[in-house]
């Protein structure tokens, strides 16, 4: 198949690719939440979900889903229609979405709702959990087990963690195994299968603590009074090395909220005494791909603005720089996607006084190219073969969470044209599997092949000939840019590598 290629215009805005800043997800007021956002989460495919006290046009609470362009109601308008607000949203490895909070079923029992891609169902069936109070936390361990907890209690009046193993709900550790005397605010797990819980419950000395389930027994992490938290613990997270972090409303000797870290032997203040020095409650924490700890909450900077704090292993800083987020309300929830973009939401609003999800990431790069093919041939772009003249778009994302917007302007010319048809270079076949043929009117000096992010993948120098076969065997499948230099000019083309 012969394809004549030319790029009339190629714009690669590489200078913008690492410009990171805070932005409103979906653009100004696209979500348009009319009340607090209590919870956000990102699934493994990068889909973002948000829920809380906000309602749709029918006055029903709902879960909002961001598809990369716009927000919509998960399942369609009024598909879930919970009776009250939503406190937590979580996803499993298969992409199913789970929600819980203060809403009830027809039997007046609180439950965990699951969106399976087709409809909403009650996990375990109607009244299988029968929670008698709100469900504030959901968590999946590495084995896929689901855990739920909150203010609900067992028959003995103790708060507990309910475990769903795919068949039934049970009390983790057996009846009264944990015997928490207050609500459970957070659950997390480590790579060894241990389950950790924290919240408003205390030990026999009246101190708040982190409880650990090792598969056999519940215990106080660090031993009795090991942490000695003087107030509730609202957040737990585990980093990539297995260290556990706890935070909430508890304070150090300087009356400052802080992040406590458990290194497997003892508790300590992350960064040293008052190095963070939060002046109010810490609501949530997360860990990014570089193992940095990200913290959200009520606390403010010197300007009175709420912000996301970051511990990079050496020092605390304000994510994005001083006053970059400028949240005018609480950050309740924080999440990190697989591309390392960071999201937060809570009680802060935009200029329209609407609640929104903020994202910290990169500005977009843009690539515009024009392709010419012979009639009857095709060009591979956006995972499709195109034969019809027109303008087409694709959006990609790199490992930093930066969008690359590709625009293709495709021209189709009649069959039977001369070899070069007025152009100075042609390359074929396209798509290519093994060898790419490059032919020019003037002797080639250098060939450079770049990926979509401008990185040089292959470079050949000192050629001095008008025809060259370039080995494509080692290139992964994908779209690439070809730069061909002669003594007279520099020319560009793009091609698709297939296996």
C-alpha cells in the first residue's frame, strides 16, 4: 500500500508539558455541585468519582462521574436516588463502584450500594448488612475483600468492621472481636494482609489508637498507649515501603496537629516535632508514585488559605506553591490516579459559589499535523484507519498526567500521482511493521524518530543518500514522528508502527 505523507504544520508545545498547577476538573462549574463533596476516588483506569451532600435537578443525591471531558450522573439520572447523603465512594479491581453513607433501603437499614455497570444493587442482598447507623468508610484489601465501617454497631452496642468476602457479611475478628467504643473513621491494609482501623474509639487508658487485625487477633498498634493520641484519628494510609501513617484531630506537645508514622517498631512525628505544624484537623491522606505523603484537611497557611501539604521524604511543603490552591473551605478527601495527578474536594467553592473537584497536574500539550494520502489508501490515527478527508482528534496522557491533544487534518488526493507530487519526501508503508522506506529528492544527512511526547527514540546520522530503509522491528506499537534532514531543509512526517 502506497501512502504519500506530508506534514504542512507540526506544532509540539513541549515547553508546556511540565507546567503543573491547580485547576477545576471539567472546567468552571461543569460539576456544579450545590453542596459539600464528602468523598472522591479514582479507579485503576483513571475514572474519577465524587459524591456527598449535593443533589441533582430532581433533588436526589447522586454519584458524579468524570469521563475525562465532562461530569455526569453515574447510572443515569435518579438511578440510585439514595434517601440521604453519601459519605464514601470506592471501586474494586474490576471497576465496579460502591457507595455508602447515611442512606437507607426500604427496610430502614443502611447498606452498601454497588454499580455493576448496568444497575445499582445492595451488596449481599436486601438487609444482608442491616447497618443501624451510617457507613463512613469502605476499603478493599489486596485479596479483593470489601470492608465497611462507620457509626453502626453490633447487638452488643460495639462498633465493628463488617467484611464482605463475596458470599456474606461477617464481623471481622468475630463478634465483639474489636469492641470499638466509638465510630470507625478509616480502614486500610498493608501488603501482608493486615487490616488497620482508626476513629473515635479509645483504649482502656482513654487514648485514641490504631487497631490492627493480623488475621488472628485485634491489637493496639505499638502496644497499649503506644501512640497516645489525645483525639480522634480520621485518616490512615500505607506507603510503598509498608510504613503506616495516621492523622486526625490529635495534637503534639505544641498543640499542633501532625502526621504520626509507624515504622514497624515505634510511632514518631513525621518530619520531627512541629515540622508540619498543622493548625487544625487533618481529614485525609494519600501516597503518590514517588512515595510522597499528601495531606488534606481544615488547616491553613499563613495567608489563611487551606492547602494540600506534601512530605517528600525530606521536608514539608505546600503542593503547588504558596496560595496555589487557595481553597476557601475544608479539603475532606484526596486521591491520586495512576498517572500521578492529584485530586481534592470538600467544602471549598469556585467563583460561582459551587463546590468542585480540584486537580493538580499539567497543562496540555498540543500536536497538529496534516496528512495527505492517495485515494484508496488509509492512515492509522486514534486507533482507527481513516480514508475520508476531514479533521480528527485524539487525547492521550503521559506518565505525569499531562494531556496531549492530537489534531489530524487528513487530505485525500487522486490515485495516479507522480512519485513525489511536488513534495520533497515520501515514506512508506504506513502503517509499518518491519521496515520504513524513506525517499527524498536531496541526499539525507540525518533521520530522527520521536514518540508523541517529543522524546528521541532513534537517530541515524551520516547517511548521505536519497533512499534509506529504517529498521522498525524494535519499536513498540504506536504513533511516531519522523524528522528527515538534508543539506537543504528539514522535513517531517508521521507514521504508525504496528506489530
